C-alpha cells in the first residue's frame, strides 16, 4: 500500500491528534489510473466534526492573539516543508487523483505559493482612522479574524484548493476545520502533517476525513460556532450549503462551477491560441472549474484552428500519471466518465463532428481520449453543461457582438479567455464578459497574487491576492470619545 512507504497519515487530524472515527469506520482510497486501493482512511461523521469545531473554537483566541509576524513565520515554515517535500507530496497526489506527476508537482508548488503569499499578507492587516464630525472623538476601524472557518475542498486540486483557503484563514487569525473530498483525502492529511511539523498549534487546523459528506457538511453549516463556510465544488452543492448556512447567518465564500468561453478572433496569434487552448482544456484531463468549456472560433480561422488543434490533441500522451511524459490522466470516477460519454454522444447525434478522440481510451477503465469536436452549437448540452472531461467543443462565430452574447448566455461566470492582437478589442471584450476572471492571450490564469473567483452562479468571494485575506476578516468600528480638553 502506497501510504506505508510515503509516511502519509490515514487518520483524521483533530486538536493536534491523529484519530480514528469513534465507530472505527474506514473507507478505501483508490488510484483512478489502476483501480488499486492505495489507503484505508478514517471515515468520520458528526461526532468527530463536533470535536474538531470545539478544538478550533478553543484554539482561535490564542492563535489570533499571536503577533502577525509569528503566525507568518509558521506559515512560511509550512510552505518551506511543502516545497522541500514536493516530490513525495506529488506522488501521493498523482496516486489518489490520477493527474500527471508533473502537474501534481506543479500543484504542490501552487498550493505552497498561497502559504508564502498569505504569510506575507498576514503582516498587512491595516486599520483606518476616519475624520470625525465631533472634536471630542475619533473614529477607528480595525480588522479582526472572523473566527472558526469550515472548508469543504474538492478532489480536482486536493492540495492547492485546501492551501489557498487555509493559508488565508490562518494568516488572518482564524482557525479551520477542513473536510477534503473522499476521493482524495491523503493530500490534505500529509499537508496537515507538515503544518504540525511547521508549528501550527493544536486545534488551529483540523482535518475531518469521511464519506458521509451530507452529515459532515450538515454539521459544519448548522453549527453556530462556525462563523464562515468556504467551499470549492459544484454550483448544486454550493446552493445547498448556502441554504443550510442561512439559519446561523454565516459568512460564505463559494467557488462553484464554470462554463468558460475560450474566444479566438481572426487576428489572434494562432500558435499562442492553440498553446492556450491545450493548456486550458487538457489540464487535469479537463477536470478544472476554469477549463475552456466552449471554444468560440471566428469563421475566417476556423478550418486552420480546428485542423491544428486536432493534430496537437491527437498527439497528447495519455496514461497513468506516473508514466514518464504523461500529459493526460484518467477521469476521477465512473460518473465523470459517463458524463463525458453522454455529452459527446449527444453532440454527435445532433450533427457535431468528432475530429479526434470521441471514445474511451485503452489506458484503463476511467480513461477518455482527448477529443476535439467541431460543428457544436450553443444550445447543445455539451455547450450548456460543465463537461469536466478532456473534450474541446468548437463553435463558430462571425462578429464580436455575437460571440459576447453567446459567451455570456450561461448561468456561470467564473473564467473566460480571449485571443486577439487588437488591444481595443481586448479591452472591449474583456470588459463585456460577465466573468470574475478573464485571460487575455493566456490559457492559464491561476496565481496566488491574483483574486480568483466568479460572478453569477459561479459564486462569490475571492481567493488569493490581498482580497483573499479580506474574506477572513471582519470590520470593527470603534468610536473613541472623551478627547476634548
Ligand atoms: C479549480 O478548478 O477549481 C481551480 C483551478 C485553479 O486554481 O487553477
């Protein structure tokens, strides 16, 4: 079993202790590339979630009272350990998630970059002194930690999505109870172990592992001591968590689904557009919320773009993420594969043409061929739903106004991309797109320095950048009187 070699914990981490579920239940974690069981992990429920919340509550005042510089040093040490052990962490991530080892290593460094960023931001939580209408008082504004935060994190970036929430929360002086996805708990557990080694005090960062997502999520959202819920995942689950959090009026950050348009104008640098399309679409086998989901290509360049993209995609190396040179791994589970197959079959039945791929891949049960489909129309399911698979649907367009209307015609508003060499068009279209993030002549826009997040039903709140810290801070106004002589 992998975890015995890699010294990765398989118990939950609550109040600085590694523990099993009270009822001793465990669940298997499997490698999606091979189907092999790689670990058996504590299957927690409500009791363990409550214990973690109590620990986070008890630890919060002390953690928030530490000088920011000390919190910063601990976060920085955590980042250093993660970078030092990036290869080991990447292997665990690849085995539980399936993504290529090079991408997994990139994700570990990406996750560590949030620790570095927020270690620095921790020291910059500035207040204000506002002029008052009275000579005898002064208006002071200070910022304080929100308190206990609950994080529910996804399987597609099991390290980075956790670290970008935890780093911001802890930098602000909050404590956290995190529930990682049941498909990929190991990356969260090994991260917690490094946090422990870095000196994160008991109770400040807790991990509740388990398959009983509704029970754990129900407790995290209902509990009055949890002051904020932060979630990355589907819009459907986000809506449910918001509903459940309403009774205790929690703060929330929601990073939900997307339906990213990737727009290529006639005047684009085609080499850059094709590189951007491959990077955006096939990262993590198409299983990211910011993946290009609809590729809009202007009529004049459609034949060349389609031909060149299909050739590049046909040459992608598919296989077990541990295979040398692997570029595309498996889908996470049967449901992901079935959805991809359904959307491609429906598009074909509706008259779209598969240029490359379009079927399961021989590499294993959960592999799908990297696929390019042309002749897709906006009303097809494949252009309406988040594909979350390695399939690039091409949709033709003629005018700027037409493509803006189609790009915005969705409930989602997370990421969008556009390729053009006309700077006026780049500004016009960039501003007209109803999305939280727009990549202009770039297919990957993620960075700890940037505010990641969406609009519309892709959610709210920002992660990363200086804005990411604000999401874990409350504003307090203090009126200081008695100042007249
Ligand atoms: C996501 O897909 O949810 C996050 C992707 C990223 O941070 O780049």
